[in-house]
């Protein structure tokens, strides 16, 4: 601080702080870095074509983008009025109530943990096939998954800002490759005819109305990460504008990239053959769009780094939830402590332990990693996010019902009500057709156990919330405040949820 | 110039921010134990706490206000007080923490250099900035024992000691501080902080919230 600063004009502190805050590009970069486009384009989309046998995936991306944009209307509106808006359970706590908030917190932890751990199921096989093809090393998928796990564990215990920078560079390269593959695929349609069939709304219900629920879960899985912009609400230059613009821009960009890539795959392979081709080629369905040259090689390498980046990004999301809940004393306080360099080591290590346990169990069981680990846990994570989006929409309505806080009826009531109905409907359809989603028969244990696990976790959350309410009222009172729980104060705009 | 250079002493300068700076850096190499933003926020908290302990500022629910315009002897404390007095808006403690955090590490390091506790050393790599290293490792280690005074259940903690330990733990130095303490040190620290005046308690909580928020947003 210089003498000149000391003689600074009144009001200069606020101006100086505003200069340090983040604009739209920085927030957008943060959001998209966690989205990992190539993971979805090369991993989720071909596996979804293969497992579900449905061809309406491109249309599903576009429809889900619209539904999520409607959801985002109320979501970003409420972001402006609460603290700790980077976490779904904060919305639920302040809108519906703190007991439901604990339940939402545990469901969110499970969802993001599924998404993170599932990625090892794609990372292992991708690395194993690259190593076999180019290095002549023939090791099983789980050995490579364990290598990736070890690197993520170490990076999780290092400085977090390094990982953010790495994610950003990868993102730029991934989007470039996906767009290049898409353009190339559309330029070489099967039979020389550019078909728009998979973009048609009719393709969403091609195998009955329930098909839409299945396709919607796959599409939402692709969008997971778009909801992260409010994490930076307190750091944003103008939260009223920065967070909404970054959220809508991310939604639009993801929709175009994924709908384009999945459409190009169907066009290149032929709508009638895309399911069979996906079963034969897997991620190669995307890599083959631009031929087998340098672009394909780059895409295959970037697919691995993309999976890695996504696993790291979700690892960060999971420890962030655990750290905030540990700080609030909802989870053990040790999870809310930091070690040297301000790294929440305990929270990070718990998620690493979960990943290790799952990889070991799948390796011993000899289960197929791409379908049973990557796709099953990934789609189940996406299903959990749909539940949270629906619950958050209800929370938005309840929050503004007590006090509109200057928000118009579209933002505080109509849009969130529409979103709640649509998302709840998707969740119901998904539960009814979970077997189709996983590519198993309806009676398969996985088809009911995975969705039922959310019900179990939600009930545990409700029970724990009630215990906190009666036995630890001070913890209960600060629930949902995240980093601000320590101040024990609600902001002036804070809600009065029970 | 008198020709007499200031010399480091085990007893320290008696200023909270100086002790926290030494506590947050290695006693021989000067390497930081925390991320830069967390150190900045912690030091900002101690700069405000110095003025609170000297009855120059108060923290009210609606913001930080000057309680007395009597100039403090220390130049850095005077500059912070000048800023609070001259600010048009009444700003919350969180804003002051974030504002002061931007330059606090450099400001406190310069103050410690003037007091004879730190010296500038050439960077290990040419492209790095110059770094500060302790002149005497014993003097640089001593703040840890002063912070420990708040962790001992057999001795009543002073406000200075409790504020130092509380702010150190708030910015992330708990893992450095508590292993050196007696059994039950964490409970003891919580109790010592509870005994502090409400303004200091609030400042410690705001410091911890600001550091936690930085950790959660990856901006530490």
C-alpha cells in the first residue's frame, strides 16, 4: 500500500475490489472447463447410441438445452439473493427447508461422486487401447485406471490453481477437435444424403413416449457442469449479469457442439446403421468422422486428456461439497479442514478412496468398464442431477413465494414451475425405463438398484437433517451457508426457510 | 541514519501481523505455508486486529468504523487507519479484508525488514521475484510459541495471543499450529476465541469465511 493509495479518494476500496472481480469470459471458462466436451462427444454419445439403441440423441440435446434454459431462469434469479449459491443444497435449504437441504446435499454428493468415479471406466480402456496401439504395452484397463486415479489423487492434493489452468488449455483443444470432426462427418454423409431425421422431434419418442426420459438423461449427462457458474457469484464483476450470461452462453454452446457431433455421427454412419456402428466402433464413431489421419489421432489422445480433465473437475466438485458440508458440521468437521497450502486434504482423499474402491471392485468382478462403470454410473449421476434440478426448481418457487424480491413472475414462478414439471416428468420416465437407459432388461437388479440408491440416500439425509434440527440447532441454523456458516449470520437478503 | 541497524529479537515486534507473517512462512527459507491469497486475507485480518486492540477501529454489524483518530505510532497501522477514515462508504469487514489482502504481504514484509526480522534474498530462479527470508530462524519460529499461549488450558490466554492463534487458524494455519499444542488444543483455541470481544470474534469469523470462500472458488 503506497502513500498515494493512502490518500485515495473515498469509495476507492469498492472500485479497487470491483477491478479484481471476474467477467463473463473467466466465468464461462470455469464452467466449460468442467464440461469436458470430448468426454461426452466421444464417450457418452457413441455409448448411448449403442446401449439405448435410440437415435434421437441429437434432438434430445436441443430439447434439453431449452428445458435447462427455462430452469436456469429461476436458478440464476435466486443466485442473486443467497450466499453459497454454488451448491444445490443451498437453494433447497433456503427454499424448501434445511432438513430437505441435508437430503439434497447427500444426493448431490452421490451424483457427482458417481459421475467422477464412472469416468475411470472410460479412462482405463481408452489409455489401454492407446498404449497397446502405439507403445506396445498390453496392460488391463484397470491398471491404467489406477494410474489415472493416482495422478488425480496427487493433483487433488497440490495447488488447485494449476489444475484450473490445465483444464482450460485442454478445453480449447477439445472444442476445436470436436467441431473439426463434426464438419468433416457432415461433409461425408452416408449414401451422399444429409439426413435430418435424428434432429426431428419425432425421433425423441421413436420407441414410445418413455424413450424421451431415457434420451433426456443422456442429454442432461452431457450438460452437467453448466450449473457451476454460481460457484463464482461472489467473485463476479456484476452477479446480476455475469452469472446469467455465462450460464446461458454455456448452455447454447454445449447444445450446438453436442447436437452437431451426435448428428454428424448419425449422418456419417447412416441413421439406420448408427446404433450398430456405435456398437462396433465405440468412441471410434467420432474419431472416424474425419478419416484416420492426424485429426483422428489428435482426437484419440485428447479423448484421454478430456476424460482425465473431467475426472479431475468432478473430483474438485465432490471435495468442494464435502469441504463446505464439513465446515457446516453436517459431515464430520475433519472434512472441512485444510492442510498446508489451504488444500482440503481430507475431503480430497475421501473421494480418492471411493474411486480406488470402485476400480478395485470392478477389476475383481471382471465387469465391462465402458458399459457397466462409465455409462451406468455416468447416467446414474446424470439422473441424480435431474432430481436435484427438479428439487431446486421447487425451491426457487418456494423461496420467492415468501418474498418476490423484485423478480418478475416469469423468473420467480412461471419458468421454475415449468422446469419443475418437465424435469420431474423426465425423472419419472427415466425410472420407468431405467433398464433401457442401462441397456439391460427391466428386471435386472441394476435397473432398480441404481435409482433406488438415491431414495435411500435422500431418506438418510432427511433423518440426519431432523437429528441436527433437534440435537444441534446451531449447526442446523447455519445450514446451507457454506463458507459463511462460520459467521453464523444470514445476509440481509437471506431467506427465512424453516 | 543513526548507524544502528534494527535487530531481530525473540520477543518479536509486538504486532500481530508481523507474528502472523513469520508464522505463515518457513523459519529458514521463508517459503510460504499457504496460498498467497489466504496469507493476504490472514494478514489483512491481523492489520485490522492491531487497530482494534489499540482501540482505533471498531467492527459493527454494518461495517468498520474509526473509533479514534489518534495516530498509531506504526506507519503501516497509520496508513490503514487513514484508509478507514477517508473511505466514503461504511464497508463491511469482508470488503476491507479483501482490499487489504492485495498488498498486505508486501506491506508487512517491508515492516519486518525495517524491524530487522527479514531481509531480501536473490530469487532462486532469475525470472522469479525477490523473496524475503528471516534474518534469524529462532526469531522467526518464536511467533509459534506466542500463538501457543492460547492453546494451553493451564494458562489464561491474552487477547493478543488468542487473536493471533484465532486468525492463524482462520487463514489455514491450524495444521501448523495445533500439532504443537497440548491435547485438546483445538477446544482450547475455540474457548480462547470465545472469550475475545465480539468485534475480534467477528473479524476472525469473517477472515475464515473469506479464506474458505477463496478455497471453494479455487481463487486462493
